[in-house]
C-alpha cells in the first residue's frame, strides 16, 4: 500500500552573505589556489608537491561529503520504507508536546523536510513519537 506515502519539501533561503562550508566546490578551491599563487613569495615559491597534496585533500573532502549525503538519503529511504510497513496498523503515539497518548490506525506516511511523519486520526506525528505497534 505504497500509495499512502507522500513527500513535501520546502526550500530555505540563506540570508547570510556567504555560503556554508558544505557548499564549497571545486571552483572555490581553484579560486583559492589562484589567489595563493598570486600572493606567494617569489623568493620562496610553493613546491608542486604542495599543490598536488592540497588537491588530493580537497578531492578526499568532496568524496567524503558526497558519501555522507548519500548515506543520509539511504537512511531516510530506509526509515520511510519501515514506516510504510505501519500503514493500516494500530499504533500508540505519545506526542512530544505533552498531550495524552493517542491510539489509532496509521492512515498515511509522509516525508516532511526530512522527517518521516505518521498520520493517525487526521493528525501527523513524528515517527519518534511512536511508542507501540499493535
């Protein structure tokens, strides 16, 4: 019954005057390298091995960032798949806002801004609020 799964995303805009470090790309690295070359001491120039070392370190950093992003996506999909297995099941939810526990049938499973949500009794709850599956 996968038809009960929906996805909703929202874009948040950066209001800061710079991009976060996670957004640094190869163009930024090349710009930095160019500036480094421009302002280096001509009497003590950098060795080519230092450039190659910096490039290798940057490549490793990019690969780690990409791997991390893929792992987050995989975990999110796995969590969504596990939550989809709750469709039609009776569950007990203990809301984080302190309301009384709610018992009901999981009507839908949604993904909202990276958070897997269960719809029970017309209201959506985080998967982390789930305390029991009957």
